[in-house]
C-alpha cells in the first residue's frame, strides 16, 4: 500500500474518481459517495471513521505525541447546469480528459490526496501524523461538513485543502460577508406628496456601496470589494410609496480587516440597517515562511491570493489550498480534469510532503 509506484497510485485515483462521478452527491445528499469512500479505504486496510457524511482516517502508526497534518477535500458537488451536453454522471475519458460533474471541483484533488494518504499510511518514521478527511457540504458552506468534523479529529497543526489551483499555492482567501440591508420609510399615495420613499433612501446607500473604497489594500487579495446584488420592495402597487426596501450586499473581505471592522465602517456611513447573514466565512492566510509554503517554493510553485472561498475559511489552523485542476472549470458545463493533472498532483503532493515528513 505505502510507497507504491506513482503509476499505480494514479490508476487507483482515476478509477475512484470515475466511481465518484457516477454517483450523484449534491450538498446534503452525499451519503452514497461517503459509503464508497469508506469502502475504498477499508478495502486497502485503512480503519475509517464517519461523522454524518464526513469520512476520515489516521495513518496506521498514529502517535499522539507528534504534530498532525490534515489532508482535506470535499466530495459534494453543485447541481449540473442546463448547458451540459454530456451526461454529468457518465465518467467519460476523451483526449486525455476525464469528464463528469465534480471531476475538477474537487474530485481530482480528493482522489489525489487519498492516494497520497495511502502512500504514507504504513510508514513508521513520519515526523507528522497524517489525517485524511473527505468532507461534505463544502459547496454550500454547510455546517455539517468540515466545521462539524474538526472537533472530532485529533488536534491538527496544519493542513492542505484540496481545490483546483493548477497545483499552485493559494496562501490566502477572501472572506465572504453577505449583508441584508433594510431602508425604512413611510407609506403614502404616489399621486400626492405623501409618505417617505424607502426606495430612495436605499438608493442613496447603494450609491455609497458602489463608490466607497477601503483604505487597506492587500498585496495578495487586493481591495475589499462590495457589490449590491439584490433590491426589492414589499408592495407591488404602482401608486404606493414603498415604506420598506430590502437590498443585499456581497462583500469580499481581504485579510487586512475583520468582519467587525467592516461592519463598523459600513454602519457609520449609511442610514439603512444592515445585518450579516453569517460571520463564519472569514478571510484566511498562511504565512509565507510556513514549512508547507516553503516546501512548495522549493518545488518551483508560485503563491497567490484566491478570490474564491473554500472550507479553508472554517479551519482554525494554518492551511494551504492547493490541488490539481483549474478553478476556471469549476461549475461549468461539461466539467473535466486532465488525467495528467491527477498524476502531476499526486507526484507534487508527495514531493512537497517528503520535505516535511
């Protein structure tokens, strides 16, 4: 099992990914892929643990006195969009590409990390323990995925989060803050100068969101970005001045600000009431001198700040986001990953971890 040739690891990883693609595993509906992952690991002599639809395991010679490294990716997918021309659940291989829903996001990363875990599973001389976690609900930032699982795991020192990054190193991620804004006025008849138009109040605030620029700009993630994405009033009558107007703001936060600081600045500038839907998906960063990042640099990997959010945001320890595939293919019709990307991913993961382990 351990130290198998990379060709065998790649073959097993591709076969597992084909089986995963064939099983629908939308967020909150991952029970069948969880069972598949349990069976795959158990057939190779691994003792597995399961918490809801999260599957995890420890290396065979786990030592509580050693630090532990987490290898994590998710096995849930979004639903296929209507532009698909291929069967999203048919794992077809053509021109070196494996097609299928979840192949790129994040099946390629998941099976590559599983192959790496198996590569080290029997080793007795590791400096770190290795903990594998195949988790649920990542695509919806659900509370029954990695966030639920972390307290069940041994104490984790650091982790690799498998997402399609072309095997480059995403060392930082933007945080996501979704705000519900409510402007309040007073109803009146539109034909007479009555009432107080909540829509006009909201428009004033929306103009502020459009034009305001936060002072602190991250070298990795750039500026904080605010986008108003929804606006609506409760009444539908053309002749009634709206007393309430609701709008939604998508705020992408760099690592220079806490969510609390962002909210304080916003509330000091607008008249509408704004409330965050969640404070969970915070921005994260791993230090450039961290051993994982330094190991990647030794392999010629570049580092960058990722505009997308992942389960990295929910982990209370340093994590490096890195995996085979291309983020630009995620959630697209006829999603695919190159077989060569999986092979390269396994090889680079092992070369990276060999420097630490």
